[in-house]
């Protein structure tokens, strides 16, 4: 029996997982496994505690001796929970998280065995990390990379079975300080935003001393049965089905969306949620998504850097817990052709230390002006750096989604809703060159009260926008489901920081010329509206007209990753990142190289899997059925029946032969194309070759014939689980 049929019959015998998930209040377990400041207060001396708090605020580095005390405190806490090992936890550019476990156990010089965690081990480690991507950075500068403690993110304990490991969040840098991970540049971008935003806030409120960017992600994912997944080598190796005919029932009925969650999946969700709560991930919502077998989890928003950690952790936890339930979580952007893909909406805003959400429309003219300032600056930033924002979400997986009619297009535009669009228009026309005090009336627009209602009307339509204002935050929707949010967040926060810096300069310029502060601000806002108008789009982002319209407006539309990535290394990008101290030129070049290499590897693996499946699964299944048909035809002939009796069989036989031939020839040609691409020296040219000469030239074509065969060949002979089985059986 093939794995496919074993898997299907297994399904019936999977016992109902009786979960010992604690029933009770979430608050009782929330942050149980996190070294929060409250816990720190219990385990640290006054001196150590103060030092930790100061370093979290970014004010002061923890010095070595105090680090020793903090390490001891963390260890004491961890040991009460049965922890024996620790690891520096980091987010390398492979896109997963990494850890290397060390035990507290050590032997002193006199032979005494003890358990120890010293300040040095807390602050810095040298993971054996030569195989993490570095884009040549480590080779150029220095062979070693090391992880360095990031006190802004609290330590936590991961439980795997009975094993418990203390995880110290770290950044991963080369010996000479170049960042090799997602986290280090993100922290720098957040600092750039803080500085620039505080300066602008001080026009309105002198009490603001810190601005933090906030992020609430919405994670989409598929869940399928593990045995069925195991019978699909493509899913196991590239998280995506490279073949598979559409099921008779797809998502036409849309009956899955907000429908009841299947029981097996529900048990899995409750289980992973408990793990998340213990780790302080504030999950809030769970629901079905549009596609069958697709779901979403979303937390309450947090500071960006914490939210990024939490999302990375969540992706790990989901995968691990799903296996416990004999399920598989698919985080790929497009696991099933013809079925909606998965994204990770990034809801983003900025908050002051005085408790104000800077993207929340105000109640008074003054707070309205502050809102408009940050609102318009964000739009301007997206307008000016649309290409960079696009590059921040580019990946082989996301290419399947952006541009297909289900996800925001690869064209970056901003949706603000009709009401705010009118406000912007009004400012543009009313605040003419001779804006004077009478025109201050515009500031009295009741933006605050009018927005919520108007947004309700628009929520449906604005689902097609890659960057939408949703009442009190922007939602960057084009981020891929498997991506680390840090990449998109680094770019977004940097471009807004830069725009705010320029804004401040522009406004100060007018003030120096004698203009009143509010009037000067209004003038610059107006100028920015005019400058960035073309990025605003209220219509249907999926439509063909928008593609034409966007082209007329001169908005970039980069459909594929290798080309979208070019934006990372333009002189403009280099200047932006360098002047905001986020990336050096060398770091940008390295990252560009790494992203290209990731793309190449992904397409390369998919191409290999395609060839493998075609030759070892598809063609053999088809041949078996051909033999059945031949036997049948010969039998009918021998029985003396006329040709009309086996006419259909002959037809099927012919069709199958044709498709087999096509698949075979094309797989051969695909292998050749890959060989040619592999010999290309330049990484960029090679990535483009993989995109056009390998993927675009063959993938859909081969798939077409394979999917035809799936329809023709006897179901009994077909070895790969079909879409209807993976998506609908539980
Ligand atoms: P929906 O988009 O479905 O209407 P919500 O508006 O409640 O739902 O929020 C969706 C996501 O946006 C949630 O993850 C939420 O935490 C996040 N979010 C809400 N406010 C902010 C904010 N000020 N900054 C960042 N994220 C936010
Ligand atoms: Mg949303």
C-alpha cells in the first residue's frame, strides 16, 4: 500500500488527543516562563536590578561585574523551574531561530563539579556558526561571529518534553561588529525612529522623551495531517506542493472563513496557545481563514522588538506542538496552487512615553495636527521608498502571492479610506501658498469622531491594499507568512525616521523665516501630500486597471524577488541606511547577496523536487495505469470485440502517453537549464536565471501536464495525496 493510502487509513485511527491543557485563567500562566522585571526584582540586588532596568531603557550598558550578578539571578530563577541548560537565542538570516545549548554544569580546576552561569556567558558567546549565511562578511572581516546579550528582550524558558532550556535573547554579529542577524539592524532602526519621532513630537509636547514603534502581527498558516504531509516529498522539503490538481471543492463556498474550528486543530491551538502564554506571547484571536485548512493567530500588539521575538518564537512553537498532535503547520506563502496563500499582516504604529498613539486621530486641533504630521510623514516615507519596502518582503515564497489575485499586488500603494483622502485633498487645496490663520479652521476638522464609522464601510475593499490605514495604525499586509517581521520593520521604521528628520528640517527652515510653528507644520504637510499623492490608492488593488494606472503614475511593480532586491543596494538605500546608522554599505551588500542566495536555493530545491517527483512518482503511476489499459484493450481484442469497444481506452492511453512524454522532455530540459544557471558567476544574474530560465520557463508547464495526469490516472495508482485529501480530511 502506498504511503498515501496508509495515511488516509491512519486518519481514522488517530485517537482524540485528550489534552491536559490547564483550564483556567490565562493570567494564571501568562509569562510564567519569562524573566520579567517583576521576577527580576525578586532575584536581583538593588544594584543589579537598576542596572538591568537602565539597560532596557537603552540608557546604559550593563558592566561586567553587574552582569555576573544578573546572570546569577537569572540562573537562580531558572533552577527553580528545573532548568539545566542555557542557550543564546538568536535570529540568523536563514529565517529560522537558532540556539546552541550549554549546560550550567562545569568542573572547577580542583575537580569540583558545580552548576554555574557567569556574567561572561550571559553577555557573549561564540556559537559554532560558520554555516550561517554571512554574505561573505565573516570571510572579509574575520572568521568568527558571536552572539551578544540583548537586555531589551527578556530571558525565557523553553520547555521541550521534560527538557527545559533557559534562552537568552541575543543579537548575532561578526567579530568586527557587522550584523549577521535580523535583530541587530532592527534595534538600530527603532532607535533611529525614536530619535526622529521624539524631535517632531516636541513641536507638540515637550514632555515626550521616548517614542516606541508598536507591532501587532497577524499570522496565517495551514494545518494538515502529518501522515498525509509525509507522503508528499514536496511539502516535506519545500513546504509547498509543486504539483496537485485543484479539488472539486475549493474555497468557492467560502464556508471555512469564520466557520467552526475542526476539533483536532482546536486541540492543537489550545496546546500551542498555552505554551505561548507561558512565554508571554499575548495571543488574542484565533480563527479560520478563507482557504480550507487555513487559520490565523494574532496577539495584542507590543513594542516592535518584543513582537518580532514573539512571532519568531510562535513559529517555532507551532511547528513543534503540531507534531505532538500528528499535524503539520505550513508557514509557506503558497503551499497550494489555486488556493489562497498565507500572509503576515504587520499592524504598525508609534506610541509616546506619555501614552499617546501617534497614529490615532486627535480630539483637539493640536492633537489633530500631531496625528496628521505622523500620518502624512508615513505616507511620504512609503511613497519615497516604495521600492525598498517592496524589497523588504521579497522572497521566493512571497512571489507566488504578491500579484496573484488574492493578496496585495507587488505595487506598493497606501489606502487611507475615503474620509481621510478627503481631508488630505482639502488640505492640499485649502492650504494654498498663502495659508493664513483663518485657514486654521482646517485643523478643527473632526477627524477623530468621523473616522471609525467611515472605516467600517471600507474594510472590505481595503483588503486589497498592501499598506492600509486602519483607524489608528497602518497595516503592512504584503509581508509573507514565513518571513521574520524584522526585515519589513527595519525598513519601515528607518524610512519613517528619515522622513521625520527631513520634516523637522523643513519645518525649522520655515520657522526661521518667521512663520508661526503650526502654520509652518501645515505648509510642510501640504507639500508632502502633494509630493506623495501618487502612492495613494483607494480602489481595488487586484484589478487589471490598477496595474495600468500604477504604471501611468510611475509606481514600481517588481513582480519577482531577484529584481525587487535591487532596491537594497541603490545609492539612495545606502545613503538612507548609513545616515540612520542601521546598515553600513558592506552590510547591505552582504544582505543583498544572502537574499539572492536564499532565493536561488529555494528555486533550486523546488526544481529538484519536481524532477524527482515526476520521475519517481508521476510517470511510474501513469505507466502502471497505461499497462492496465493495454491489458484491457488486448483482452477486449482477443474476445473479438470491435475497435469501438475500446475506443475510449485508446484515447486515454494516447493522452497519457502524450503527457508522459511532455513531462519527461520538460524535466530533462529543466535539468539542463539548472546546469546552465549553476555555472553563472554573478549571484544576481544567477538568481534571475533561476527565476526566468528555470522557474518561469518550466514550473507551470510541467505542472500542467502532471495535473492532467492526476485527472486521467486511476486513483488507486496515484501515490501522492491529493488536494482534497490534504485540505479536507482531518
Ligand atoms: P482587525 O484588523 O481585525 O480589525 P484590530 O484592529 O483589533 O483587528 O487589530 C489587528 C491587529 O492590530 C492586532 O494584532 C492588534 O494587536 C494590532 N494593533 C492594534 N492597535 C495597534 C497599534 N497601535 N500598533 C500596532 N498594532 C496594533
Ligand atoms: Mg487585520
